[in-house]
């Protein structure tokens, strides 16, 4: 299943319970503030469309599919990505 990186900048991050619930509905890893990894059979637009109703016009959102070529430091998502590597195409 593809892995997607979701990045966001929320105007009032403490007031977005429905947004976080929508993220947590996916198989996921919360990588760092404003960045989650999601595993889903959908595509980037599907994820965006599911999250968008929970955002205001002051918020920003970026969804991108993760490729086999990734690198990180100081995160706890590496093992999860390595286990999911079979999903990269």
C-alpha cells in the first residue's frame, strides 16, 4: 500500500480535533509537529479531500507520496518505513 507524507500548518493547532481524528483514521505514524505518514490505497487528492473540510482558509496542507528514496534524522518512523518498503513502487 502506498505511503503518503502529510504536512500542514494550522492557524490554531489546538482546535482541530476532527482534523487529527481524520489523520488517525489511517494507518499512520506521527513523525513530528505538522508531519504525518499515512498508509492508504487512495491517492494524494483523496487524502487532501478527506482532510480539507477540517481546515480553515488560514491553514496550509501538502500531501505527497513517499518514494523508496527517503532519509531522516531524529524521527521514530524509519523502522516503520523500512517495514513498509515493499509498498514503494
